[in-house]
């Protein structure tokens, strides 16, 4: 089992920055593919960034150049540095952990609210 706890959300003005954290406990964090998901009000949850076991990252086009995903395996924590925030970045951000070996496992955090507004 993996428990995921997000933190770092809040209210920020357009153009501002936030750093989200996802703290993991209960299993071997370094063996998990990690994602950050964004759920805007009234919309489906979508992955905005991912980071592999080998620290290869990938981003959805809408956040490229603005968001940076990272992980610290020693601290069992993943981060999302969010810069140049826009109102459309508003929503709940969730972290997700998955592994396929030895069996498929899939865990979600409870989410943290980000509101970008003047």
C-alpha cells in the first residue's frame, strides 16, 4: 500500500507561482511511475505531468515551459513547480503512483486546491 498526501495548494494571482508536494509513505516510492493530474471545475481529471522511475518527465502542451515535475526518492516526495500561473490552471491537483511489477498497483492522493485569480 502507498499513501499519498498532497500539499502546497492555495490562492495565487495570475502570473504567480506555487510549488505542490506529494509525500508518499508505505512502500518503495522509487519503483513508482508518478503523475500529477489536474481537475478543473466541471471537467474530467487529466494528467498534466509525469515522471518515470528514471526521472524522465513528460508534460501536456498547456503546461510545457511553465510547470516542472521532479521527485526526491530519498524523501519519497514528488513536486510540481508551477510558474506563470493562469486562471485556467485553477482546480484540484492530484498525485498518482503506479507500478506494474510484481503486480499492478495504482494509488491516488486526496488532492490539493489551486485557485488562480486576481
